[in-house]
């Protein structure tokens, strides 16, 4: 399996801009050395670990809906806190958009 970093550009009003930016950021790091070390330590083949991680991520939206894990709640709170600290309508609209996108992601996991 070849894992390539995601590099792209997108319009400012792209409904998936936050997700694309995060994918671009996180995909710059090669995950294979970590998976190879974990494979050596556990005896689980790298492709099986990769599949586990992908499935775990794919169902995390549904899990978050059930448990509202602290990281999801913390991220949502940070958007609101940042907007309130700025105290502007623009900042509040940006927070609303970020929350809207997060809720959309959570809904995908429940469908």
C-alpha cells in the first residue's frame, strides 16, 4: 500500500475545507515506521494494523455520538471559546461553520 501526502488547494468556501486542511497537515508524516514498530512489538502484520486504524477512524463518528469523547467535546468548546474571546460576529460565524462541519462529520458516522 502506498500512502501519499495530501497536497491540494481549495476555495475558501469549500464545505470540507477544515477536513482537507487537517488531512494535508497530518498526511505529511509517514505512519509506516510507527506501524512497523507496533507490528514488531505485537506480532500483528502492518496491513492488519492499518486496516484496524482505518476502521477505528471510520466508526469514530458513530462512537463520538454515543460517548461524546472528551476530544470531540474539547474541540467543539475551543471553537466557541475562541469566538467568544474575539467577540465579533465574524468570529462567531466562523465558529458556527466549524461546528456545523463537525456535526456533519458526526452524522456521517451515524448513517
